[in-house]
C-alpha cells in the first residue's frame, strides 16, 4: 500500500470513530456535560485521556467493565472520570461503557453479578460470608421492596453483587482487551498515537 493510500485509510478510520463517538465527551465538548464540566480544564491538559493507544485503552476497558457491573448506578460517570485520571486511561472508552448499564439492563446485570458473587462466596468464602449469602437468598428477588427496607440485607446484597461485578468485569475486560489489541495490531494504533479531539 502506498503512503498516500495509507494516510487516506487512516483518515477514514479516524473520521468513522469521530462519527461513532460524537455523543461521547471529547476534549472540545466536555464542558457541556453536567458532571464532567468540573473535570474539563484538567482533562484538556492530559493527552492520555484522549489517546486510543493500547496503553491507554486497555486500562479503560478493564476499569470500565468493572464499574459497569458493580452496583453504583447514577454516579458511574463521575467515578469513570476519576478512574481515567488514576489509571491514565482513555476517558471516552470508560464513559461509553457506563451506557451498557441502563435502567432496563441493570436488573439483569446485577442479578448475574450477584449469582457470580454468590458462587464464589459459596466456593471460597468463610462460614460468616456463606451465612450472608444464605440470609439474602431467604429474602429472594420477589421481595425487593421488602429487601431494601432492611439495611443489613442490603449490605449483604451489595457485597456479593460487587464481588461478582469485579470478577465478571475482569473477565469481560480481559476479553475486550484481547480483541482491542488484535485490532490495534491490524490498524497500527500502537505505533500511531491517534487522538480524537
């Protein structure tokens, strides 16, 4: 492939990504978002937040999936911003993954996360932790309104669901990272620091 054709192909990829991610926060429009505007000035100065290199994308995939699957609805975007600074990760990937957990998908995701957490608690947990699991299962999902009036049971559910969310997030993050690295090798984003601003 000639150099001119290679540049045109690269330009088309960047244009496609810009179109696909136009509703997500970017360096130029971050100040428009209610929570993110407080991070806008600091974010503009940090180029790693906008880089799609593997070194910035992979931590965003891991952190983003874990955050999506743990029960912290409504404050996810703010936590995603903080995590992107802490892990030097791509902020757009981290924020985009938070849209996986919508009010429609959250009951399903949290139920799976709880079941995974309960499985690991049952296999590897101490007697006290297993007792937590059993007391929650006595409440059952059909009594959710009753469940949230009892703080102790709510904390037990939160612990088990968070554990399951972390385990699932690491697994899905690892799979996503392998896929991302494959495409990064194919399109050369490891060598080229493609940033979207």
